[in-house]
């Protein structure tokens, strides 16, 4: 894109810029305070002191979608809540990532009926799926580390 | 005699023709009443000294399809002073089911009747604000009726996963 053309000779600098940007994005990714159901309890306990998430940069959870980069969909999404979740996702500025935490967010979980959205990826694009009902804090941390690896492998042009 | 039996006898004495039957099962007493005098019986149960059923613990809708009368609503009353439970049950037929509202007698009945309307379609005449409470406001149908489809998605096994995957609406961005 524009940056690589301008600094074409300094190929080394471009790559390092990408790595620096991705390191910054992965190092301080702020999740949105979006717990919906039982998985939110596990998300809270992951954020608490025993399984600390702030050592991964997620020191705080922002209450406003305008100030957050990560949407952890923790819990089952009902058909009534689905447009609200979509609106929250739309209000987040780029770059943004989504983790579908738990079985209900990944595939509808044990609730295969009229009221629950069968997998939140019907509504928003998901980067990492975490299985479990609810997933233990270690599994959520594994999911975030997987997301960090994905972020480090991204290109700047992905988000322009 | 116990408080519940006392209460039942007093209600029966006051409203002799409205009580259809009294059922006693494992310590729980149920009064099956006609819907015409439901509000009076409940007001009597709440206001009379000695009965004092001042709390409506729960209100539940029932669907007995395909038997007639199809719907029933059961009110669980509880007296905080005496510690007695009583259940009042009302039947209503399947086409155009309606019952008088109890939100004037106990205010908690307001939201519980909204839930029963939402899930079963039983209209409560005189209710101040009868609209959907659990489902989205533009939903059609009443899901907890026995003839409402489950609405489930086909389970994906290895032999049909590609077919289901193609038809599933995934969000692109």
C-alpha cells in the first residue's frame, strides 16, 4: 500500500513497522464489558486476580464500545439481543476482533431452539472460537493468546 | 384444623358455586374455580383476616392440548403471616382464551400476565399494558403452546456438515 511504496528501499523498516504496530495492538487490547450469561462469570474470574488477564494487556474492560478493540461474546445470544450485539459491534472502531467464548456463542450450545441464535457468527464475524460450557479461565487465556498470535501475523493492509 | 383447610372452608362458605373442586395432593391444596368470580375470590383471600394471602408467589400458564379446556392458569398464593400456601387454578377454552386480570389485586401479576400472554396467548382483560416481555416485540406466535414448532437447527454430523454449512447465514463483516 502507500507505506510500502514510499519506503520501498527500506524494506527492513516496513516489516519492523508492521511488527511494531501488531505488537502494540496485541499488547494492549481492551475488551468490551459484554458478558451475557454464565460465560461472563468465567470471564470475570479470568479478569480477577487469580487468573489475571491484565498481564496480557487487558487491564480493564471498557464499558463503551467506542473505546474497546475486542468483543468477547460471553454467553448465549437470544434473538432479542442479537440486533443489540450487532449495534455494539458496529460501534467499535477498527481494528477490532471478536472472540466467541463458550459453546453458546460458537454454535448455539445446548440450546437448539427458536430463541437462541445458533452461533454468534450468524451476526458478527468471529476470529477465535473457544469451546467449553463454560470454558475455564485457562481456556479463555489460551484463546486470547491464540488471538494475539493471529494479530501478530496480520498485515497493516488488513485494517486500512 | 390447619390454616389452609380453614382458608379453603371459609372461601367455600363465601363462594359456594364458584368452586369447582378442591384437590389435595401431598400437602398442597388446589382450588379449581370459575373464571367469572376469580377476582372476587382472590380479593377475599387477600383481604380477609385469618386468610391474609398477601403474596402472589407465582403465576403459571398451562397448555393441555389436545384436551379441552385447553389452557389453565394457576396462581400460587402465600400468606406471609400464617405461612400457608394455596393454589388457585382456572381453566379456559382453547379458541380465544381470556381471563380477568389480577394486577389490581396483586401488582406482581402485571408482569407475570405479560409473560403468560407472550408465551401462551391468553388475553387478560383489564390489563393496563399487555405486550410482549420476553420475546422481541414483533415476534408472531406464542412459543410455549404445544403446537408451536421447536425451531431447532439441524444437527451437523460429518455426513451433512457441508450442506448445512453452505446454507447457514454467516456474517461477512
